[in-house]
């Protein structure tokens, strides 16, 4: 993020729904122009204002072929396929437009999912819920296609009917519609993530990470974690977010640019509330400090009844081996071995194993095959790469340092 303070969302991009089985090329053809044009405008606003601008990207998603009674885990592969490709496309455009924290033109973009047919609860709102929320969008983009214009009209009508209307004085602009977008249903989805027992229902789900300089890969990981939790409000539901403690990060590369735990927790919380609560206000927040373990924690209770626990962790396991109720763990593709290690420790305790859900590592390379391990370091979206770029920007180059040393040595010799 270019600034520490989190601004209220002021930009909205309305994207027409897409079938989740679309190939990456189809999604690119359909959405790249709209994303690119809107991101350019928001990036320019960040540069001008000196404050990171937030853009909510409303993307339609329907549970094709699934019934309302099906478990949330049964839609994971389909949902991950769509959202992973969309975040990959966003990464690619960020790279093309040279958008980034180190350039002071950062854009805090995130996908807000809506279902045109019914409200799926956590992560996926219905159209009326999204349009009626109190987010003060001052700038709204819509695609210039006939479908995009219809979507705009429906959105504005719903917005005007709500008691929290911000339509008056709102800047509403069309953006280019993708060329060659075809939703004939002939595109074949990429290979689904293999999971056993996809009918399991999860009411307590965990994820862990450093979450330093929250980036698009983190946003995909956190969204997929929330998507696994069941929406049945008759039972307690909980998300556990393990955030690595500061003491474990001292040996990280470019550690001088690491954000502290409180900063990282606030950014994770800000993002999660934006995708889980239409009005982004939790019902109650509680902060705790465990004097025995020196661990910090924050507890949010949302209007939906969902509990979110943000916990400081000092080892690779965190609450997954201290909270037996956790039944699912979401991990990134590069930490696959961590899931096995957690289940081995739970087995030693005689506890049920966690169902492991995997999220792809994002990269900004346009021509790389999805899931490829051949990713250039600068293509990979990582906190280490962000810190490296910050170091490269702020640290004087070697030649400058050498000249400064020579001048210093000359001055010392002259004085003697």
C-alpha cells in the first residue's frame, strides 16, 4: 500500500457475469480492456493524490450445476478456477501498467463477488445487497456493451431505491468492452484441484501466512479461505487467520521493509471485511494479549454471526494443533508440505485430519501456463519481491556509495 491509512472505497467497476468454465484467454478477451482502462484511471488518481485508491471490482458468479443445499466445499474448484484466473489477469495488467507500491501509484483492487440469482452469503452477495450497501463509490465504471449498460441501469435503480443512495453526484463512465469474448460454453476449464470428500461441510476454517505488504496473491488466498465456510447461521462459524509474529521475521530478506504485526493484521482485516460485509463494519471487535505466550489476537464478530480470529503465530502450526474444531486448512501451492505436517501432528493427538484446500501461486507472466513452476522471480507475486523493489528504490546504488566514501576519505586526509 502506498499509504498506511485505509481509504473508503471510492471506485467501482461493474463487470458482467461470466461462466466459471471460461478459459483464461476467454476471460482475458472479455475483461482485459475494462480492467486496464479503469486501473489506469485509478492509478493516476493515486499518483496525483499521494494516497492509495481502492477499487472494488464487482464480478458475477453463479453456482452452475450446484444446488443451494450443496456444501460450500463442493464449489471450491469451480470458484478457484474463475477467481484464480481473474486475479492472474489483474496481476498481468498491474505489471503492464507498472502499478506498484514502489512507484507511488498503487491500487488496492479486490474482487467483490455477486450472484445474479440468489444470495450465497459469505463472500458472494446478491445484486440487491451489493447495490444497497453504504460504500461511498464516487466513480463507477461499466462496460459499454448492451449487457454492461443493462447492468448499469439495474445497479443504479437498485441504488436509488436504497436508503444509502450515493447516486447523486456520482461519476459514471463506460469502459471498453472486450473484443472476441464468446460465452458459447465450448471452452474447457483447466484441470480442477483434486480434493477428496468434497461434500464435507466446514464451520471452522484456518489459513496462515506472513501477509506482509498485502498483495493480490494474499487477496486470492483469503477469499478462497472465506469461501469454504458454510453459511448456515444456525451453527457457530469461525475463520482463524494465523499471522506470523515479528520475532520470526528478523532473518527475512530486506527485513527493514517488513511491516509489523499490527500493520499486517489491520490490512488483512480491512480486506476480509470488505469482501464479507457489504457495509464493511464488524458488529464487535475485541483485542487481546496473552501474557504467557506474548501472542496478540483480534476477534471480530460480523453481523452474519461469523467470527474471525486473527492470531499471532510463532511456529508453522499455529491454532491448527491447539483448536480441534478447525476442520479445514487453506494453503498456497508452494506450502503443500505444511498441510501434511499439520495433519501428522493432529494424528498424534488422535484428532481428525484437516481437509486441505490449495490455492495457486499467482504470477504476472502472460505466456506462462497456469500451474507452471517455471516462473521468473520478477513475475512471481511475492512480499519478498515487493520489499526488494522498495530496497532498490530507496537504497543508494553502489557507485553513489563509493563516491561518497571517496569524498569522505579525501576530506579526512585534508584535515590531517
